[in-house]
């Protein structure tokens, strides 16, 4: 296969978020790829808006990015034992696009969170939200960075256990893309 195209999706909007740093670490572990970053600054899903104006341009851009990607790296923080509203909103909008853009798309899921479980609850919620959209989720290893503020130094992870899990997950994503 030629150089794969990856779409990265961060459930955290903050530019310096730990989830964006985690995605950057994953991209480095993945190796050569063309990488595009999704923008989740979308209008709130509203059926009346959709009926009156159709799919917003920003949502169509996201759907096109998903279609063009060979694989997706999605990282989500955990907010109040759940997933961020911007991520749920993006999935709701994407579900409205004709052609089931996520169906069959290789997707690696990871999380970084301040708490001691590393976003475990959020990951299970993201998996539940993705189920009807039918991406090919990478089964494991799970990547859940606990106590994220202690684990990143200048945007880099230094914990060998986390690095090993990220590398294994990215190898699995690459293999799934090449399948």
C-alpha cells in the first residue's frame, strides 16, 4: 500500500490537550502517513436546522475527511464520567450523512484523562456511540493514559507501558488498514 491517510479526531478542543498530545504520540508510533486533523467545532445537531438548511459545510467537511481516510485515530477525554459533548455532537452529525461514512473504517480509540482510570468510562461510551456507525474498531490493546498531567513532559509520553500499548495499537491499525 502507498502511504496511508490518517484522520485524527480529538474529543478535546483545547490545542494543548493531553488527548491531542496522545494523538501526536500515536501518529509518531504509526510511522509514515499523511495526517489530517478533524475540526469538531460544529453547530449543535438540530433536526430543524438540518431540515431547513441541509448538512452544514463543516459537517460535510468532516464526513469527506472520514471518507478519504484509510484509518482514524480517535482520542477522547472523560468529562464527568462521560464523553465530551463535542464528540457526541460530531458522531450525531456524521450519522446523518448518506453513505454511512464510518462503516468499515479502521478506527483506533484511546484516551487520556486526569483521573486514575485514564478515561475508561468515556472509552466505553464512545464504543457504544460508535456501534451503530459500524467502524472496524481495533480491539486492543486499550490505551488509557491515567493521571495525564503526570505522564506527559513537553508533549511526550515517557512511560514505557503506555508507549508499548500505543505502538501495539498503531501496528494493529496499520495491519487493519492494509487488510
